[in-house]
C-alpha cells in the first residue's frame, strides 16, 4: 500500500519537482535536494535494517541465552548480538544491562503491507514483551538501513 501511495505522489509531483530542479541551475540547494531524493528513494526500497538499544533483563526469571533466543524468534529478526556494559559478575542479576544490536529482514512483512522504519518500533515493542525483559530503550536515530 505504501508503495502505491509513494508512486501516486511521485507521479503527481514529479513534473513540478523536475521543473523546479532544472530552473535552479547551479544553486547550492540543488545538491541538497538531489542528495535527499537519493536518500529517500534508496530507503523506500530497503528491506534490511539494524537497530541498537539498551536492554535490561532479569536473570532471576530466565537465563540471558533464553531471553535472546526468544528475541531471535520475533518475526523478521535475523541476528541478535549483545555487549555487556559491566562485567557479568559485577552486575545486578535483576537488572542486567547490555547493549543489544538487532538486524531485521523485512521480507516477512512485504506480504502484509510492506516494511519500513515504523515496523522497527513494533519489533522494539515485541522485544519489551519477552519474558525476562525489564526494559528495552531504542533511539530511533540508531535505526539504519543495511
């Protein structure tokens, strides 16, 4: 659906954008517009993203390996890796802190309406629902296409 809307908007506004673009000749804003259009178009067709966030888990409920395994079982998630902020034996087991990197493949979402950055927020919400996860904080700026 989003692809259809994008193509509809492009077909309506593209002639205007083209006219404005060529009338500007060597104006510095022309380069900025060109780069932004390239970025938007390349992101429109991206189906693989990566996000990084802070994960807090309760290891008294479940072991970390099981929690990470459940995160890997979320639809679209392909790779999950963690990095401990503080050495394991120095952390509170009820609030175990780590940096979580999640890579997502958008293929499963294409059949159900498409995949974009907004789906990453849904995946972050699913991570928060995994048993043993106390919190998962992800800054939207850490979402990158790969």
